[in-house]
């Protein structure tokens, strides 16, 4: 599991939704803020519209964190963000591809 210190808490999530920018992909939306600091903090949100059962929403979040662990260093320092699932994704590989697409939109000069 992704360390708690690298995840976003609820107070910051409210701030991200009010003040942040966003990047869309086909199955994920990434809302984010860039603040001073070197710590990257990213979380996943799986709403009921993505999966009705809590078990499946938790599974989506766990798969998201496992896919994110491989790419966390490619996000800019000081980034605080939230990935929001639009619909259920069945594999970690698909989630990883969505994260790569969003990274390419965030950092167009650094192709993955």
C-alpha cells in the first residue's frame, strides 16, 4: 500500500476541488495543485458511480495505488493531487496506462 505520508487527507482534498486544476483521460480525472515543497502527495477516489459495492471501490483504489508506485517519481515535486475514477477499470495495467497518459499531459516535454 502507498505510505500514508504520500496520500492526501480530506482537508487538502477540499482545497484541491476548490482551487485546483484538472487533467482528463478516458477513465480517470486528475485534479491537482502545485505547492512549494518536495513531497508529492496523491490519492485515489472511487465514487459510487464507478462501482456500486464498497468492496469493488476499495479494490479500485488499491489497484490505483499499486500502479502509481511505479510512476510517483515522474510527477513534479510539490504536487498534491487526486485521481478520480470515472468507471471501473479491471486491471492494474489499464490504470497504469491511464496514469502515463495523464503524465504526458502534465509534462509534454518528458515523454514516457
